[in-house]
């Protein structure tokens, strides 16, 4: 997806796009190959993450439910959006018709609110668990978590389909075009502001505030643990159940803060270039716009890697981790049997 392919109008004065992507051969080939490798990594990582959580009942909790929801969003982008952009870069024109064009654009519009709102709910869940563990048990129970995720996806699907269905119902035409090899979606400037304000700036602002509060609490708990252990001359106080839970919540809060940081880095790079292009009528070089687009797509692969590697329960439940443990156990058992079985005495053997 590229903002240089978006026609931001009030459904009037539509202008025909230029032919192809107008990028240099070296740049389009390099980025096209990157767009082929990136979804492969993203699909593998997200499928492993989803499969690991789903198949292990010990990982079935509200935190991982939001992580899986985020992984599903990343998986959709990796499977259906990035490959089409890769073909566009390598071939120089959109491969497919209006249906594939509209499907790709709708999924891209879905990715922003889905990612932002999943991170917001994940942050609120962690914040509630750290600040008020008793309330967390009731607010983020299994039923409430399912309701939250259902409403989230209904909302994001509605937001994604609005720029396509609204002109179809109101004006009687489908605002999806494929001209001169370019996939083109026509939508209003009001929709752009709504996406930026309601689905990015407002939830991101709340997420940053809650993450700041969580990190402040985590820092306070860390100092309390350090002072208590020093005053007692040992670390036995840190092994109690309450302190273990505090330490786990602190680590989870830092992991979520890292996820939010990666999200902001990837999406802000893209959105800043997009806003500049809208304001100055595509004055930025297309190479810069596509490079920002590539940075945005990397979040699909980074999110499962960050949470999978930094979350110990998920890391320990990974399939290859279990295989390694099984091989180690078999190796240890074999060594034990070898030590217990007496060696044959050659002198007493039959000849």
C-alpha cells in the first residue's frame, strides 16, 4: 500500500494516475525482493506464535488473547497486502482486477485501527493488572475479553469497508479503479482525518500515558525490591509469591512498552510521509514514500518476534524449544542407562 496511489478527494474531480510506479529499476527490484522475504518471515513467526498459544492451555489468558488478535492482523497484511505490493514493484503494474485491488486496500485500512486498538487493550489490561489485580480478575474475565475482541474486529471491519461501501450506497458507484497498471482507491479527506485522529492519535496518546504510568510503577517496585533485599541481606524476600507476580508484571509492562515503541516507529514513519504527500500534492520522492511503506510493513514480522522471544512462558512453549528439551532428556536418559548397565567381561565370554 502506498499513499502515492491514493486519490484524496470529495468523490469529484477524479484524475487518472500515472503509469506504473515510476521507480528506478534497482530500487523497485531491491524493495520487491524485500517485500517477498518479509511476508515469509512474518507468516512463519505469526503462525508459530498463534499455534503455540492456542495449543497450550497454560497460555490461555487475556494478555495472550490480545496478542493473538494482533498477530491475526499482522498475518492478514503479510498474506494479502505485502505480496501484491511486491508484484507491483517487480512487474511495474498491478496484477489483478478491481476485486483484488479493493480487497488489498480494505485490509490495509483495517490494519491501522486493528493494531492500535489491540495495543491499547493490551496496555489497559496490563495496567489494570499492575494497579488493581482484584479488579483485573473481573474486568478481563474470559467473557469480557471475548466481547472486547468481538467489538474491536466489528469496528475495524466497518472502518475498513466504509470508504468502499459508502460511495457505493450513497452515490451508486464503486470507488476502486485500476488504470495504467495502478490500483487506485478514491475516498474523502474527512475519512483520512478520522483515521488519523480516532484510530491513531487518540488511542496512541492514551497508550503512551498508560505505558508511562506502568513503567513508573515498575521502577518504584524495582526500587522497593532492591531496598528490601539489601535490608535483609539476602534475596529471600524476592522469592515470595507476591514479589514473583510483581516481577512478572514489571517484565510484561516493559515488553508491551517495547511493542508500542516498535509500532510507533513503523507507523509514524509511514504516516508522516503520507501526510506530507497529501498536503503538498505528492511532493516527496516516490522512493522515500515506498521506503516508509517498507518500514511500516516490518512491524508484521517484529511484533511476534518481540513478544515471542521476550515472553518466557511463550518462549518455553515453542515447538522447537520442546523438541530440544525432549532431545536433551533422551540424551540424559541414554547416558544414565549406559552408566548403569555393566560392561561385558571379554574373558568370561563364550568363544
